[in-house]
């Protein structure tokens, strides 16, 4: 009799564990989707200002003349449209693309990551189309 009671409790705990795990997975999935939804982008915009600050190394600040379609909650600094890290060769290539677009005044599309991981109050740029 004790074995049946013990097994019943184990089944109950296992089912509760599965239920909690399913809820956690759903919350995680919804959170991931909401991050992507909050990512900003600007289309057909011109680069109006680029800034590299000696006191803030490895960060390129970008200002455009176009309005972003949205901002993540972390983006509260309205002076800049995006920031880009400058830590690897791919980052340097993105900077070269942005410099060329600035010099030629060609329109660009910039998509953000939906996060402010490079500079806490400005969305990090993820894609540049020139």
C-alpha cells in the first residue's frame, strides 16, 4: 500500500514539473517574440552624424534623418538612432558601409537588435542595407 501511495505522489510531482516546464517554455517563447517586435528600423534614411568617442571606446554612434518605426523600452536617448560595436572585422565593415553612405548621402536601411547591449540607452544596430 505504501508503494502505491509513494508512486502516486511521484506521478503527481512529475506532472507538476512538466506543467511548470511547459509554462516556462511558453513565457520564454513569448519574451523572445516581444524582443523581435520591439526592434526598431529606419528606411530610406540618410546618415546625418557619426560619432566615435575616445571616452567610450569601440562604439560608433549613428544619427539619421529618418524616424524609426519603433524603439525598444531601453532606447531613451533620442539624440542617436543606433549604436554599433566596433570590436571585430565585421563591425569595421559595417562602419565602412556607414561612412560611405554618409559621404555619398545615399539612403540606407538600418535594423536594430531590439536591445541596448552596447550602450545602455541606445538600441544596437544589427543590419545595414546600402
